[in-house]
């Protein structure tokens, strides 16, 4: 179960999952409960359905369920019993969707990444306003895309907060100290992974600032968290951790940062959330292209998301 949490960050160490759970609990105990419960339900469902034991033990059947349950807690009302029931059902469904997506993408030898989470959580949050017991507070989040306005200067004291929030927003948290805890968990599991996350956060921050993103969007981490995930996937997660893949991963991080507002603009009129779609699209393209570049196709990392 703890490895299911850790696989959110491409790690198979239970201690990394424990630190991730601690970061969620530090932000809101309900987020921690939903995430752990989702990982447990996803793992149990896979075990009951006879999924290969090595996948279950590595946590590969728990991370999409973990994110699905956590998404319900963050984007809907975590205190409602109906939300908890929906999160539980979504966690089970995410395991089934994971199997389907894995088989479909096997044709191109691509990993499912967080596609199951995006599909299940995206569908549930889009449908939620139609049901009184689970609809989110307020009148909904559907808006028309608007061009960026205002100053682009980023105060120096906001830089370090943005750096850590790029990491914390991977699990939808805007507390900078949660990002610091997640980085500590990554370094505890793997120095390479910790450095990759730091590099991805810096690349996302620099790209967003250079392109003139609003300072508020940079500071809250919503423009840079996909860059962190892409860097982890392309440097040590799905490709070997080498100098060549680090440069490739940082290019992917910049691409995901640029793609994030595009995805937001597409989903905004329907009230949809960006989730990790920019990461999925960017990492999928870069992984497919990597086979054409011999210097990038080294030995795959054990227990990466296959």
C-alpha cells in the first residue's frame, strides 16, 4: 500500500510512500486518509482480481487509485459521506481502467502513467455538479479562457515557495512545507530522484517566468507540477538516469509547463480540471520518440510504470 503512494513519484520504496502520506496528513488529515484508503482499495482490488504479484507488491496497482481518491477529496467536499463513497468506487474503477489502458498502450510499448486517474477523476469531477450530494461547493468552476494580464515580476521571496509548491501540487497541495516533505521522501528513496524533482521544479519555474506567466500562477505551483512529474518519468522513472536523459527530461519539463495553460483553456469551459494531463501528453510523446534516439534508450529502471 505504501509503495502505491510512493509510485505517484515513480518510487517503489515504502518509506517514500510513508513520507508522502505524512505530507498529506500535515496539510489535511482527510487528504491523507483518502489517499491511503484509495491506495489500499486499488491494491486490494488488483490482488482479488489476480493481477501479477510483482505489480501488486511494487505498488503499481495503487498509485492511480490513490490519486483518484485524493482528487475526490480535493475537488469535492472531503467531509461528505457521499464523497467518501464516490472516492472508494473510483479507486476500484481506477484499477480496472488501469488494466484496460495498459493493454491498449502495450501496442506502442507505452506505460499507462496517470491516464487512468485522469480519465476516472476527470469524469467524476465533471459529472459531480449534476448530483446534489456530491457536487462541489459554489456555482461550479466553468469559465471562459482569458489572456494573461498584469505585471510579470516575481518577488524574490516567492521564488522558494514556488519551488516547493511545484512539488506539492503533484498531489494537489498548495502548502510549501508539503513540497519540502515530498522532496525529503524522494531523497530518502533515491538521491537521483530527489535531484530530478529539484531540476524539474526549477525548469518549470524558469519556463513559466520567461514566458510571462502571472506571478500568482507561478507562486502557487499550478504551472510547474507537471514539469516535476515529466522530469521524474524521463530521468530515472521510465528511462535510465543518464546525462542525456536529464537534458531530454528538462526539455520535456519546459514543454509540459508550456502545455499546461493550453490544457486549462480547453477544459475551462466545461469546468474540468487540468489534473496531470500535461504530464501524460508530454511524457507519452517523449517516451515514444525516445526509441528513435539510441543515446536515450538505456536500461529501463526496475519497477517503473510499465
